[in-house]
C-alpha cells in the first residue's frame, strides 16, 4: 500500500482536512498528530476498520483502544451512567491529555473495547486532529501509532518509520507538545483509579477528584498471570531493541553508578547536567533534571534513537514520581521490563 502524506499546520487547510477525514470515513487508517503522541486512527464506529489497526500494529487482540471525540458533549453518544466527576474533569482538562474509562453504550463496537463493557474516551488538544474528527463526523479510535512494543511516535518521522506502506495516510502536524500518552483514570470504580500515568499529572486529578487510587500496575511489574485493569499495562512496552536498565535515585549518584558499569557499545539516557560524564558512549540527553515537561517530550525519541546503532545495552537516569515524573519514570521502567537499580541514601 502506498501511504499518502499530508502536512497540515492549521485547521484552515480545509481541503487537506477534508481529504484526511474522508480516508477515515471510508474505513481507512491514518496516522494523526495529538498533543500526547501520534495516534493510529480509524473510524471508531466501523469494527472492520478498527480491526485493521490491530493488524497494522501487531497489537494483541485483548488491548482496547481509546475513542477520540471533538467535545465533551459527545460522551453522551457513546457512554452511559456518566458520573458528575466525568463532567467536572472534562470541563477542567479537555481538550487535553486525560482519558476517562466509562460505561459504554452498545453502539461502540467490540473491536474498540475488546468486549469490555467500558470504553476509554478522550478529547485531544490538537487543532488539526480536532478538525479532522469534526469533518469525519465520527469518533476516531486510536492507540499510539507505533508498532506494538516499540516506543510511541512523537513526530511524523517516527510514524513513518513504523507505518509507511502499512496504512493509508500519515498527517504530519508537527512534533507532539506533551510527548507521553494520556493519563487514564477509571471512573467506573467506587474510587477513581489511575490506570496509567500520563500527560496530566496525578496531582491535578486529585485536585479535582479528591481521592484517586493508583493501580498497582503503574508502579511495579505484575505477578505472573495477574490481570491488570488496563489490559495494555501487562505488555512489555516502549522498548528499544537493546535492553534497558533504569537507574533511579539522586542524579550525581546515578551518573556515578552508570559510569562505573559502562561496557563497550553502551547507550546512556541522561539529564542534560550529566551529558559530558559518559565518554565513549552514545549519550542522549532528555533535558534538565528539573524540567520534567522536557523529559516527557524527549523520552520516546531517546529510546527510539538507539535502534539502528551498535548499542547493545542502555542505562537510563530516571526522574522521581512528582508531576510528569510519574509518567516519564513509568515509560522508562516499562521499556526496561522493570529492570531497575534503586540507589537510595547511603549508597556510594
Ligand atoms: P494506547 O493508546 O496505545 O496507549 O493504548 C490505550 C490504552 O488504554 C491501553 O493501555 C489500554 O489497555 C487502555 N484502555 C483502553 N480502553 C480501556 C478500558 N475500557 N478499560 C481499561 N483500559 C483501557
Ligand atoms: Mg501504545
């Protein structure tokens, strides 16, 4: 299949918007920009089209997709028993990097939810994609646009690396402003539950909701056979080809640990302050240790950039859990298959 490329920088490019929307309406697949990561979109009411997303990505059949809508009002079309908390969150954080899990109506195809009686819904904060969804007139089902298991795409070039020739179109709408996927909160539980940390910090959710439980799968690997509430959390994810070891703790200490354990062909993901400390290595800075927004924007590109190099092992410095740090640390730890070295106080 020949993939058609669009470069759309503004929702005013009406002809291109209509053409991309027509591809989705006709059952095609399109890579679409969002503020979090690039998505692989299809008409969310067309089960056959949604099925092709799973094929193109090689995505496991039990990992449901998120429906993207252009405004909160559309929740009523696809969800039932919507709690007041959902409206409060939508008012405060949409469009934005927050996915809510709600009870679904029967018009949502099983292909989207993988047969669950709930559905994840989000309104993305990207003017081009909002215009495409509006023009298509249907919700767009979209997981991240990477091949299953690889780091998520944060620019059109990443989409092209994984999907060129496999899908109908890729819409280049510039690099993603957030860089990690949406925060997922389950509102069908008695207490709202964080299923995946993402572009909206947990602290912001708690400021609106009060108590929010954190699913175990966010912080630690699952026990063999354990079933996570977000099915996707059970898969190794975000991983470059070389194995990753996350080194967690104070920056100078983690830099020293990495330096002592360097071998030949080692890659290092580090904070900007430490980038000169790993001579002879392929080093990728993800921004200042203080700047978690920058770390979120750069983490997937850093992971991806080692593929096609001779790097055979990767060490990564890791932020703490506050703000966007929870999402960045989660992506690094999942890329590492939870292979984490914790350097607490008192370690040399
Ligand atoms: P992706 O967009 O590739 O990041 O994948 C979507 C994520 O949303 C996966 O981790 C899914 O497991 C999760 N998800 C989607 N729908 C549901 C749902 N109804 N309940 C729980 N998790 C969901
Ligand atoms: Mg994904």
